[in-house]
């Protein structure tokens, strides 16, 4: 292993910057990619590229020459968007899910439903590397300059994302939401055995928080409620093996069981399903922000199993299945499809 000790001058510097001392011929993007793949260690543990260093920290990487001259440098000449897309696609393929791409699911005169893969941003945001669905709108929709996103999914969440092709489409969506005539069905893998269906009605505290808080008082607006329907109870050990979770640096205590659940919301708010399921004692499998016992190591990206599988409103009904259904037993996957279509 190549090794360095963080100096006083490097105190509070980012890991990807400090790595320049070990890899002087590698660019910043390559060093960040090395961290994201878990190949840079701080005090013996994999660390994220933004990890702040402290004087005396020990930084290590493999002394394999391929790290200096191989695939990490080969992406340096690519445009940022292409490099990000390549990096994220590799993460999707190698960490949990089979290869998945953004796709057009349903198109009408004024509205479109697109399928967003997990590990793709919905919007293009400053400081967020990687491809976004927003960047791909011209290629997916034939260069429609008026097209705009109507809903957003978390980075690890897959599934349906709605796009208005014009102002009339935006009005249709907005009016249907305000009138309570939209229905959004999600599939989720939850920790523990959820024995009965439940409806979470509590208010959510959203403002200026990375983690949404759940109040004790119910929200009077039913559009803000989450209905959760257990579809199947799964053996957690067998599921973790089928998804190869421990091979991909998941840690913690495996729950006694995992519930495949159907979650229905009418309008929705940021992290609504994640927060409501956690408040019932059943956080999403892998969702360490909301208390999951078994999750990826903290140096890894957030990962959980949540998929927006069906969107219904007057004159518009879109359906998309999650790629991780293929890892479930046939009868379980069938129950998920029947619930989405029912």
C-alpha cells in the first residue's frame, strides 16, 4: 500500500485533494472516482472524497500501477456529463442493480412519464456529479424546449417521473394534484414484518432539514397521508444473498424479516414515504438516514429500495416495474405486479 500521514498544513482539507500527494499524475476526477469505489482508506476504512482530513490521519491506497495509469485516468478527457454518467452506470451495475437506463414509458399530447434509474439525479444541481434526467430530456423527448419536470425522486429512488410538454400539461398535473385526483403507487422493501396495512397520517416537518421529522399530530389533508399495504414477508437472509448486499459493503444487523410493501400517496412531500414508514417502525431496507439497522457503509452513497411504479390521473395512467423485482421469488414479484396493476 502507498501511504501518507496528513500534515498540519493539510488539516481540514478534503481527501480527494490530499490524495494528490500520493497520486501526482492523477487528476481530481480520477481521485474522486477512486474514493467512490472504496479504494482509498483513511485510518484503515474506506472514505468519501469529501471526507475532511485531520492532522495525523493515515491515508492509504493500493500501490498497483493500474491505479495510476489505468481506468481512473482514462476518463479524464471525457466531458463532465459523460464521465458522471459512466461512473454512475458502473455503480448501478456493480453495486446492486442490473444495468438500467432512463426510458420513455408513456407519452400523450401534453404529458410524458419517464422511467428514472436508481443512482441518477432527477435535476441537474450544482456540486452534484453524474448524469441527470433533466439533462436527458432533449434526447428522450426530441428536443422539446418547453418540457419541464413535474415531480422529483430521490437519487436512490427509481421509477416514474412526470414531464409536462407544454403549459397545458403542467396545468393538468397541477389541477389534478390540488383536487386529489392523482395517485402514486410505490413498491418498497421495509425492515421487519409489517403484519397489517397501515395509514400514516402525521404531519412532516420539512424546512431546512436533511432528515424530515414526523410530528405526533395528524395532517388534516389526506393528500399528505401514506397508505402502506404489506404484499409479502421475505426471509431477510435469503434476500440479502439474492441482492448480494454483504458483498457490496452493507453492514449492521440484518432484520429478522423484510416486508415487500405497496405504498400509496396522493400528492406527496420530500421523503414522505421514507419518514412515514420509519415512524411505524419499518424503515426502508438500507435507509440509514431513517434508522435502518442494515445498510451500506457510511462511505457509500445512500441506498434503499423504493420505486415509483404507477402514476394515475384522469386520462393518464403509467406503469413501470423496478429492476430489483428480478431478484425476488416468482410469487413475490407476481404479488408486486398485481398490486401495481390492481
